[in-house]
C-alpha cells in the first residue's frame, strides 16, 4: 500500500466511525434504502442536537448563546430543505466535501460567520434568521492531505446558489494569499450559479481579484480546481488558470455562454452536458484533465494526485519507500516492440513495466491520446512522463498532442519534477486541417517548453524518431540531459518509403524496393546518433528502469539554471501561444 495512504480511512469506513469535532457528535443510524453516497452525505450532515432557536430569541446580554446559535445556523448552510435537494442530486454539501478531501479531523474553517453585505436574503424563499447568506456561499480554511498542509475553499450551492459576491470573493482571496505565504497547495471546489447579480460590478471585481491571485500563484504553488456543479460565464477563468481541473460526470459543467443564450443567438439546441460536461471537456476541448464518477471519486483522486507533487516550487515531492528494486530488469521489454515498424504496440505497457509497482496517475487520458502524460515514481522519486502512443495515429504529434504535452512539461519544470520522455514518433501529423489550424504554432509550443525546461530530462528512444519531431521530443540538441536509444530505434529524417520517394522519383517498383532496403540499412538505426554523441548510450530494453533510476540519482542535485547553455537574462521569452 502507498505509505501516504497508509492509516487513512476509506470513505466508506467513515460512515461508521465516531467523530468528535465541531458540532458533530457521531454518526446516525441511516436507512438501508439510501445509496452509499446519500448515506455518506447524511452522516456528515447529522447532528446530535440541532438548535432550532434563532438569533432573535436570545437576550442581549447572552453573547455566548447568540454566538453558538449563529455558529449552528452557519453550519447548516442553506438549511435542511436545500441540503436534502443537494443530496437528492447525488451531490455532497460544501463541508461534507472538505471533510472527505482532507485528513480526518484536520479541517480548520475560516470566516464561518461572514455574511453578504447586500440584502440578497430579501429574495422570496431566502432564509431570514441571520443575514441570509451563511458564510456567503463559500466555506474556506485549511487542513492536511497525507499530513501536508493545504488551503481549501468549497462553494456552497445551498446558499444563494453559491453565487460569488464581493464578500465571497474576499474569502477566496484570503485563503489564496495565505496559501502563497505558507507555500502550500490550494484546492478550490466549484459549485456556483455564477456572479451575484444583485451586486453588479462588485461581484465582477471580486472575480478579477481571484483571477489575479491565480496568476500570481501559478508556478509557485500547485493549484487544483474541482468542478462539482455549475461553473459558467466569467467564473470559468479561475479554474482555467489553475494547474489541473477535475470534473464530475453528469453533474458538473463549464461554459462561457449557456444553452439558452446559444439557442437564442444561433438557433442551436444543446444540453448543458453536451456543451460543457465532464466528457466534453476531457475528450473534446482539453479544458479539463480528469473526469470522475461522483464527488467521492473526485476527492479521492485529488488526494492521489497531490501525493506526486511538491507543496511549492522549491520544495521536493514526497519520496516514498518502495519494495520494487531500482535495478529490476524486465525481459518482456526486449520483445515488446514489433519487428514490423508499422505495427503498433501499447506505450502504457512500457511505462507500467518501468515505474514503481506499475502505478501511475495519467493526466488527460482521453484527450489527444496519441501522447501520454502521466505522473509516476521510479525508485520512490516522483517523475513526469511524456510518451508517444503508437496505438493512436502511429504516435504522430498533432495540434492537440503538442499543446497537451507542452503544458505538462511546463508544469513539471515549474515544480522541478524530473521529466522522462519515451519517444516513438514518426513526425508531425500531415494534412490541410493540421496546417490550416496552426500545427506549426502548436508544435513550436512543445519545442519551446522542452528547450526552456531546466528540470532533469531523461529520454529513451524506443523506435521511431523522425524529422522535426525527433528534435522536439527532448533531444540532446534542446538541452536534454541523458539520452538513450533501444536497439530498435530509428533516428532519421523520415521513413524509408518517404525518403526513397523523394530521392529516387521515377524509378521502377523493383528499384524503389531495393532503395528502401538500402536506406533502412544505412539510416533507420541509432548508429549515427550514437557516433555523434546525440545519444549517450545504446540501452537494452530490459535495463530501462535501472538506467532511469541511476540517471535520476545522478541528476537529483541539478540546479534550476543549467550551467550548460543557460537561458539568457531577460524579462521572459515569447512562447508562441
């Protein structure tokens, strides 16, 4: 078992555990008819005693009684009826989500009694017992995940639809500021109807203040967004500015303009799920990174992701003990690459046979599947792996794959994570669609990201490394640190058929076949690259794990500024966005 998870309670065992923190005294007996998610939600919401009195029933001199009553009302959020509606949709409440996300008993809430400055509670059906917006629609504070401090906020849809007001934004900004000062990750849970319309430009200013802090924190601390309900209009830009976005299928959505506006403006009919649901953004747009089945799944996966990340850019990711020997050899790798260069194989199998315990955490597995981006460990060290996937468009780099890999490389470099690149790429995907939509510009993003990166960079060419794609995929020429090639590697300008078609145009079929065989013999191998020092060593596939482990040990003290071809002093470069 992963040591970071050892001792942590499973989400289902928490249903029967006795907890004594805050106003909760213990779990109730729950109806068997409830689903596990409903039972979990009901357990977190339960109280042994629920004050029914209002603030107005207290005497003026009984301050403690008044504070206790107001605290209890704040705990209830939008009230029992709205909480039940939330549970009926299969959703947890804001505080329930935080209790599941954080280590047991570590959540410390801030600004619990803060309320809106505006009179939104005057709307029909709104609560009137206190200022009408308990916590002003967001729960904020800090806690721990795997024992490490994190800062959190969770929007409360039961209070004013989780809409963002000036005060709501100030609460989020406060935890963002403290996260930066404390050098700890930030996790934001989004479940909001958007801007508080009644507050006008004050709510818009609040959004801008949050966006500013997202930008300032970028590359300094990890920022993770979890979309568990609606996130529309300008609200989408805060998650978009963070490092990773998790979405819950069938209950979360993100879009700038909703289905009604699209229908009115363009006459198109589309549902919220089709327009901006989890599958849309993790398969088609690439906006989100991980699609999850429900709240519980999403929160547990966020915990897992954090186990691979440092708390801030100068910190180290946790190194975990492993019983998987770093020098372990795997003979299957020797025969994994097919003899036919046009036959596909699964690069995920290479990854799983090389990393600790075959475990890794893949980012955006369903978008641009021709490149794999995943976190893993080798000899206990966290690494970021980028790999071409021959099972999809032969592993070619296209627009989406270039953008996906470039952003992943830049994140890894920002937080000093070693970058392992597994190369089997026949080039950039050809075609008018790619050319007309900017494959040159998008491919340049990946080239820029790899060249700029100063984290340790280890590269293994498993088969094809053709043309400009060879240069882009962490080659020695763009400041790669350690580069190796399997005996099956083909490092060349292009494949035999394409090259012969250019060099021997007009020859007979028999002549072309002979030329192809000669070209393959002379050029489709790693020999020239080895002789010129572009590749450091010929690597037996079974030894790949040991080579990577040794390389990581060698490069563990590599500085942020590479002494070999350092970046020139300047304000910043101009990446081709």
